[in-house]
């Protein structure tokens, strides 16, 4: 057993954003939402995450603005605490321990210092029942307080936060559960219950799903399983209540919300259409269709200017009340199953997996941000449950990231399988993938595996797909058959089969000279150059389920896992079995940058990880019980910069990082201690940077320093994210708009700027001249170089002069000045030119 | 809010011939003018001088047509029997023709009565031509002889008796007044030199020769006979160059396009084939209604004239570029370029505040209806006559989309007789198209499920259903036959392929365990 002192398994990124309804602050600038064990604060205009309010030790189950102070926010969690935060600075103000897991919580302005929480009833263990409890928050200055003043309000409530709502500023509370609506009046201390008949006649389900109360009027809106919305009135009498029905949704209404003035009612459901009903003129309604995925929550900002909808694909859409989408905050989309494997885009180093139905998502792991979704199916998605739609089931990148191959399939009962193989070429101009070839029905049956030949020269790209129809096909990029065609497209080059067996997986060797295709128990090795069957290897019993060629010094080895719990390693030089070991390998991975391989084995309910070199008898690293459940998706992601780790056990993490998806669809990774330390240090650095006083001069300089940094690593970042560079004119504006009394003395500034202008302009000219002269003769080029040198020496002289002009400068000022001089002032030249 | 994604229309690979420069060129002719002659049209000859009238020999007459007239400009009717091979002299003044009664007649094009009669042949004369010095006439006859005549005094100059069968075709050299070529039913093509007493070159065509043609350079000779068209190199002493066999019946006539780049051959199989003279590949093909006996091209390919056995003369004129332009100009005056460009090429200045206008997306009618979930209406739109016939792939895409949405049944249901018959019409038309079958089978099953109760109420629908049934049965038989053929082919291929050693490298039998036991690792 290898010791694993400092390697840890950690969650990384992509937590849920749509678990509970988000909150928009009073000034509509921020949006707060529960995300895993933290509360995230997003900017509503830039979609960026500003703070993460960390502190809870359990899942955060609710976020609420404090009714008495709109700059503070409460959050509740399953760990039994309610915390009060200052979200603008991201500071924890107070922690209130309640002691019971909180499933959802509510507050209203009328009930000062009281919050209402939903907890499970302690008595009954068998079927979980929930109750609404009022908690009086103790008033004390302490950071940590304990609330013990609990009083039950309602019992038998629904833990879903949408099922309870306050009405008329807190005069009553409405709760729905199954077929019952319960309204509790605080003043009268009395509750009324209204029941609906169980009505299954026309496929209708009367079950309540959500409730909302009109802020001014005595009106309760309830949503139902069958898509109906009922508006209840006159409910303060037991008998004479009335309700009217609105019906547009064809399936369950998942969220309802009144606008703050009560003029409109918003509703949403599976159809992913946001509907705005006019209150009291319900025949008039506005639609906002095609929001992307089923709506789970709707909230409105306190001033009514912004709506915001959470969607089932881990997305929050911010909508201006004029029914126009203004921003989209998108998290990592985690469907019920990841049909494509985890992949790395070689270009953007983004994690690629299927996300929204019919899309591939590109997720930047470094920045924990969704880069973009690539529409693979290019079909209108019909939001209806039970409908079979096209799904992306396989995807593969070639080594250079120039080509992406995707397979989509639609399997309908009775009808035959519909398969499409699509090949996408990377377009430099638009920085995205463009469809090159669509091959409909490439195989007669499902495609089991797909692999590109991973060679460096991109001229002869080759794709191999294996299918359940017993064939594997090689696809090649071919020149157009006719001159009128636009460009090259993909054609089938070879169809191979082996005794009618079903190929399960395929793999190319690192240099692309060999192709291994596993036909059940037999591994066949082919030469892609001649399509000759070179040899067959087998190790019965048990079909081969995963194949990997070794890399670098281990390239003579071919590894395979069999269904009979064997991990086999064949030596391709002797065509014999080198070694084998008995383990239930679920996923075999090869690190593209080293010889290392990783095997995820499933053993007694949990997954173990082994990292090994095929040539060495002992594994480099092994870790028992990495997580519970099976791991079927994992990927080695190359690091941006190599890690220098001296410890032997963590050396395998130096070049690349290992990410894997657990059965619960959590994205995990392995980190070393050194890495964490570095991260911590960098975050501290960030804090210090922030603490520098925000003087206008700092703003000016700080921005430029950032710009420079961006220029420096523009190569990498420009590829990765399509972020526009900030406009230089903005910083000029800042300079010009800075009040005069905070600026340094004019002489100080003026000379500096004049200098900088002179330098930059001459530099630009010199460059132009240089380019022109280069064409003419070498001699002149030399001259121009001399000129440049002379111009370079100029600023030094002038700078010396200024220093002598102002001898009263302190050392710090001098340092600042020197730094200013080093800065790039070409933007000013741009200003002059314009 | 994502925009509506329009229905994806599947692009099917274009079947049939590819559009090439040649097809464009040869398709650029107007609809043919058809003129009924008195009998089979055996010969067509264009006058070498403008306005390029052409002489059409049919039955006992020779008609001369102007380039654009549909009525004969002139006709020569003084033949006792069937006339053959009316040909113009190189100045377009004189016309010579043979006749079944063995007399060769020479006409002035402007006159009516024969200027000269050349008597001497004993049987029908099928070949007549002027030599390039304009003073002599070449004739070839069914009496196996070919003769040279002097025009001024109508006397016979020489007789060649080398052929052993009917002489049916021949041509004189345009460059040398003494050279001429004859083709005969004795399978030979002979090149004669009037300065010597006998043939200079003899080429064996292999079939009765129906037509010969000299290239403008006169280095190459083309002969047609039987199903073959052969090209001979005269400069190499009559060496065969190419043999073309693209017709499935006797080739009767040959022509060269005006630039000499394309060779045309007409045959009894009702086709005219166009070959490229560089690689002798067929580049285009014309179909005609009846077996073709004669073919001629006007200078500059202005028109293609074809004579057929059913005594129809078909004239195709080239489309005029100016004509089409004029028509377009009359139809509509387009707004000028400025109108479209207006404001589009404005470059915003740096401090300008840009107000972006939402781009209005254009959706097809069926897409608009699909967006509103009006499934029946969308199907109706896709079944409109124009789309149904011209762009069945659109109809298919809509049906597929409806099927994907699970609403195809709703869309198909509730149609009246007219709607249903329209639908069935589409099914019948496209059911056996391999590209469409998978989707249409589902649709057809649904239609039968929905409308089985109304069978027998409408004779129209019943008839269409029967036709559909018929079609399906035929297709099944056809597929069965195809599978049989495939099986036969498979056995043939299997037996013809050399048996190859399975490269198992001797390890297969021991499952890769050759060098003793492999190490078994135990990590756990």
C-alpha cells in the first residue's frame, strides 16, 4: 500500500444554482442564490460571481433578504443554522443556531425578528412530516447566538419552498399540500382549510404544486399538477370562498409569483415559457417562450424591474420586465446521465460533456465558468415529458482540437434508430466549431466507441467508429469530388469486421500507426495505413470493455479491461500477455502527457483508484474508497503550468490533473497539499490587493497593470474565452473625470504625460517606418534600428531632467513615478490620433 | 430567449448526372421546332455561306430551310424516286443529290430545274459530294463503284471499283482536291487519291460503315458503323486511335461541333451523344422520339438539326443571351443598388452610441405554424402542390419533425376527402424512394390506423389505397429479387477472392501466453 500523505479528493466547481429560488437585492444590482454549501452573489449586469458567502456546513436551503435591512441577507441550511450576511462585503454578521435541519424558511416585514422555518417533525420517524415553526431570533451583539424560542404554526406542510407564501405583507400565511390549501391568519390565530376533489377524470391532477399571494389584495394563486392556476378569493370565510381558474400550461405549474405592485402574475413550468398574466384581466397575457429549459423558480426584484427565472439546466435567467432577457447565469449543466465521456478540448482546455439536451457544453475548470454551449442537434427542443428527442451520445476531439466528431441518436420504440454522425471543424474567425459533414445513419446500430487518430500532423485525420452492427468504419477527410463543392468533407474509407462479432471499443496508438479494436473477447490490431489485420490478442473469458495504448516509454504495451474483472497488459513486441491483475476496472484512463495510467475500480460499494505505469509492477499511487458508487467518467486534464512536487506519491499529478464524475454527478478532482498552499497564498494576495485604498490614481494605474497582464497572457486567454478587451477610452475618461483636487500637481502630471505621448508616438512611427524600410534594403534597416535606439535613449534623458526639476519627491513617489514611466501609454497615442 | 430553430431540411446527395460546363452548354437550346417531312429524313447539310440555309433530303424531295424559317425556303421535287444526300458546294451556289434511280442531279440553289444530270451508275446513288476545287463531283453507289465527274461537261472522269459492297457514305477533303474517303457496307473505309488509280489507305471498321467524318485538320477520320464509332489517325497511315461503343443500336450519323472540341454521334437508339475529342468520354446526351438517321450542326452550334425515321425533322435553336435578359428587364425594374446599400455601409464613430435593432428572422410558413404548434396547418402547408412536387424533401422534413414531436397522428387525422387524397398522392409518389421510406412507412401506418373506418366511403380514396397496396407489393418483390442478386454476388466475390492467411501469429491458440506464465499483479 502506497502512502498518500497529502493528496486529497475535493469537489470542484459546477455546483447547483437552481436548487432554491434566487433573490434580487433592492437596488437590482445583485442576485443571490444558494449554491451547494455557499451562497453566491452575482452581478445582474455582468453575470459574474462577486462573492461567495461560505460558512455553512450543510446544503444551503434558502436565501432571504432581511426585511428590516435590505443590505443584509439571511441564509438557512440543513446544518441547522441561520446566518446573517452583509452581502456587499461578503461578511458573516451573525450565526443563529436552531438545531434542526431547515428545509425552507420565510420571513415577512410584519414579523420583526421572527423567521418561519420548515423542519421535519421530530416525533414521527416513519414517513417524514414537516411543520412550519416560527423562530424568534434573539437580539444580542454576539456572533453566535442560539435561538430556542420556537413555536409551531402549521403542521403537515410541504417542504418545497414554493408551497408556502405570506399574504398581504404578512397578515396571513398560505400553505398547500397535496389537495389542501391552508390559510392561517395571524391576527385571528385561526386557520381555514380548503380541499379540492381528487379529480382524475380527464387526466387532470388537482394536486397543488405551488402558491403565491397577492401583495395588496386578498387573493391567493395556486398552481396545479394539471397546469391550471386557481385564483382564490374571499377565503377568510370558511364557506363562501370562490376561485377562478386560468389554464394555459399543459403540464404542472412549477412556480408562481406576483409582481410587487400586484399588477401581474408570473407563472412557469416544464414548457419553459414565462407567462405574465394581467391581474384582473386574465385573458391578456404576455409570453416569453423558449427560455431553454423547464422553469423551476420565478422571482421578482423588490422594485419590479427585473424578473429572474431558475431553470432545470442549472441556469438563472435575468429578464427585464419589458419581457427581454438581459443576462444569463449558467452553471455546469448536469443532466440525469452523461452519455458522452468527459473530454478536454485541446484548444481551450475546457471540460466538454453533454449538457443541455442536444448540446455540448464547454466548461472552464480553471475559472469554474461555462464558456459556451455548442448546439449539436440544431433542432427545436420540445419541452414535453415522455418525448424521445435527439441526444448527443458520443463525442471526440482530435489531437489538435481542429475537429470534433459527435454522434446523436434518437431511439423510438417501434421505429428504427436514428443516428447522425457529425463532424465539426474549428473556425479560427468565429472561434467556434462549424458543422462540416453530417453523415446520417453511419451505422445500422448504435455506435459503441469513436476515436480519432492522435497524430501531430493534421493532414491525415482519421476517425474510427465501432458499432453494434458488427462493423467498425474508418472515416477520412477527403478532397471534394467536384470543383464546385466548397471544401473537403468526410467519407468512409474502410469498413472492417471480425467474424461477425460486435466491436465494443477501439483505440489508436500514440503515434497513430496501430489501431486496436476489441471484438468481445478478441482484441484485433490493425494497421491504419494498409487496413491489414496484424494480430489478434485475447484473454478469455469476458469481453474486453476498455482499451488503452501505453504512451512514451510504455508505447509497446496495450492495456485492456475485461468483463471478467481482469486488467490485462499485452506486450505488442512479443504479442504476448505481459501481466494481468484481477480487479473490476470501470474506467481505464491514460494520461496524455506521461506514461501514467489510471484505473477506477469498483469494489464493495465504493471506487478505488490506482495510478500505475504499465512497465512497473507496483502502482504509483493507490487510494481506497475515493467515493461511494461507481465512477464511469473521468478525464486527465493537462495543467497550465507544471507543478513541482518532490513527493513521489504525488508526482503523477505534476503534469495533469485527474477529474472524475461520481454517481451523484459531482465533479471531483485530486489536489496535492502544495497546490492548495499555493492557492491559499494567491487568494491571500488577492485580499491584500483589494485592501489598497481605492484612490482614483490607483484605479488608473491598477487598471493599466491589469491590462498589461492581459496582454501578456493574451495568447492563452484569448483562445480560451471570448472576452472583449476593455476599452482604453474608459480609462481616459476616468482620468479626465477625476476631480482636480485629488490629482497631483499639474506640473508633475503634465510633464509625465507629455513625455509619455512623445515616446509612444515616436515608437509607433518608428515601427511603421521600420516595416516599410524592411522591404527596401538591409542597410536602411540598420539605420532605422539606430534611430530606434536613439529614440529609446530619449526618455531616460528627459526623465532624468524631470527628476532634477522636482527634487522634493519622496522615495515612494519616485518609485511610483518610475513605475508610471514603465507603463504602456500607447492608448494615449490612440486618443491623439482620433 | 433563444430564437426558434427552423426545421432542418435534409440535403440529399444529388443523384443523376452532375452539372458540368458541357451540360450547361448543350442544355442551352430552346424547345425543338418539329417539322413533318414526307418520309424518313436521310440527310441534312448546312450551306457553308451565310445565312446558313440547310438542305433536308427526305423521300423524293429536298427542302431548303432558312435558319429561322419553319417553312422551306425552296424545294427540289424533280426526283423520280427517293433522293439521297443533298449537299451544298463550298460557295453555297450549287447542290448535288443522288437518287434511287441511279441518276445524280446537280441544281442551282436559286433555280428549280436540274442543271446537269450525271448518268452512269447502275444502282441507287447514296453518296454525292463536291471536291474542294468545286469542279468535280464524287458519287458512290450501290453498284459498289464510286466515281468522279466533271461538272462543266457532265462527264465521268474516273471509276473506282475497289469496294465489294454498297457504298453508303463518303466525304471529300476540304484541303486537297484529289483526296476523298468512302465508307462501304463491306466494312472498309478507303482513302482515294484521284491522282492514282486506286485507294491509298484502307481501314477495316468491322461493321458496315454508315457515316464518315473528317476533322477540320484532316489528320483524323471518324467512322461510324454498327454500334461503334472509330477514330483513325490518317497521318499514321490509318492507324485506329479509339473505338467508342456508347450506343446500343447502329450509329447513323456523325457531326463535329463548330470549335472541333466535341464530336456528336446519332444512332437508331434515339440518342445523340456528345463526346469530348480530348478524352473521348461522353459528356452529354440528347434523347429524341424516334430513331435518328441524320444529324447536322449549324456553324457556331447555333442549331442542332436531327432527322428521324418517323419523317420528323427536329430543329433546336440556341437560346439567345440577349433574349433572356430582355425578358427579365421587362418583367420588373429592380430598385437600384443604392437603395439596398443605403445606411448599411455607415461606419460608427468612436463615441457613437450604438442602438442595435433586433434582426428580424425569416421563417418559412410551415416553421411559423410549427412554432405555434399548429401541426395540422403545418402539414397542410408542407403538402401544398408546389412543395409536394418540386421539393418533396421539405414535406419529408416537416413529417419527420411532426413525428419527432409526437404529433404526427394529430396532424394526419381529421382530413376530408381532398386532403386525404392529397396525402395519399404524396405517399404513392414518394413511398418507394429509399431516402424517404423509413419516415413514410410510419406515416402510412398511421393513416391506415386513423382512416380504416372510412374505407369504402370514397371511391377516390379507395382507388389510391389500392394503388398504394400495389406499390408496396411490387416493392417487396423487387427488394426480394435484389437480395437474391446480392446473395449471388456475395458467393461470387467470396469464391473469387484469394484465400488469405489469417494473421494470428500463432498466439491466438494459446491466448497470448507464449512465454511462460505472465506475471499476475496483486495491488489490492
